[in-house]
C-alpha cells in the first residue's frame, strides 16, 4: 500500500493533523475525514479521486489554500 492509500483508508494520520482529532470514513468510501472532537466544523477531508484532494474547514466554512474563508459551508 502507498502512503496516500493508507491516509485515504484512515490507517495513517497525515502530518499536521492534531493528535486529539478523530477520524472517520467519508460517505460512499470517498475518502477520510479528520475532525476536532470539540468542534466538528473544524476538519480536514481527504477525498479519493484520480488526483486525491483536500478540503479544510473551520467552523464548517471552507478555507482556500491560504487559509482564508471562501464563504462556502460544508455540512457535517
């Protein structure tokens, strides 16, 4: 297995994900979600695709690659 496959299956915690955050699979085996158990709106979603990609949210709001809110909200 490759490192990205292990991350997408939740077998490997990605770098920079806090140790206290919990992980769970995304619906329909789309990837994996790491979230703050004190605020589920703070999360990192790693999607399985031809080119895997990451979506980061703070308080449920999507952040761009510079960490700025985009105005888009994602539900839990």
